[in-house]
C-alpha cells in the first residue's frame, strides 16, 4: 500500500490571471516541494504572467482570451486527465496559498483515503479580514447545508482532487469563481468523500478578482440549479 502511495503521480495546478509580480515565486516554491509537476494556466493575462511562470520552470498553458477561473481549472483538469495524473492539487497564483503546505494535502490524502481534500483556514482566523471571514463562514454554512456534511472553508481554492473527480468537475457549467463551489456540490452529489487539511493564508497587497454583484448572482443561480438537479438525482435513485 505504501509503495502505491509513493508512486502516485500528482499535478500541481495554478490557474492565474494578471499575476506577473507573484507567479514566478509561487511556481518556484511549488516546484521546490518536489511533490508534483507544476502546471500554470494563464487565463488570457495581458501582462507577463506566462513569461514569469516559464522562467520559474513550470509548464505553461495559455488561454488567448480570459475564460474565468472555472474555465482555467477545466483546462488544467483536462490536461491532467490526458497525461494520466492520479490527483491534482490546486492553489492560487497570487501568493495567498503557501506552496510549502502542499504536503498537508498529500498527508491528508494518504491518511484518510478521501476522494477530495479541501483546505481549511478556520483553525486560525486572527489575520483574516473581517469581511472575508464573515463571508466565508456564511458561504460555508450555506454550501455545507446543501452538501449534507460540514466543510468548514468552502471558499478555499487550495484543494486536492483525485483523478476520478475530474470528469465531474469538467462537466460543471460555472465558469467563474462559483465553479469551485459547484465542484464541491457535484462531488458530494455523486457520493464521493470530502476531507480537510489545515492551511494558512497570507494576506498582502493583492486585490480580489471577484466581482461582487456579478459573481454573487452567478453563485445563487448555480446553487438554485444544483438544488433542482439534486431533487431529480434523488428521484431517479428511488
């Protein structure tokens, strides 16, 4: 069993947009962990994000036009399936997710055998801005209610997806930041297991790329569609 764990092929996926100032350092640190192949999806950035990522030694896939975070993740997941990876670990390219903590996800995967590992910042929230903390707690409560299980930090993009989950995530229709919430909901709907790994978050001068009104509307549309789909799914099983 231990040998099989050591032979697992892991891809570290970093979807990013306009991250030329941070991506070289993030990609370099991810590569230095030695835990997986680092793949950057540059989502149509007008700056030097792709060049900086290549300079770090990462494999870079470039979108000619911006497709949103969900679209960038779909591109990365498709690449992972085509190249037969056993799991994908996702993190942001702005430096908020410390690459040194990638090991937490590998350890949680080995220890729990869960199909998905979601990072949780809830053990230490003293440095998290109040608005983000309040939003995260509300969204996590709302999504956990739909999941039927508690996930303490559903808005955390630092995650591990096993390969069996990737086709489900690729089929998700949300193209923006609500895609990560839809991933959780669909994975749970299909009966796969979700565990957590502890993470910290570094808050610097980066600006959120979330557009509050547009992305909130998209989120609630996605949640409404999921609830309708869940009812049909359960009806089909009865």
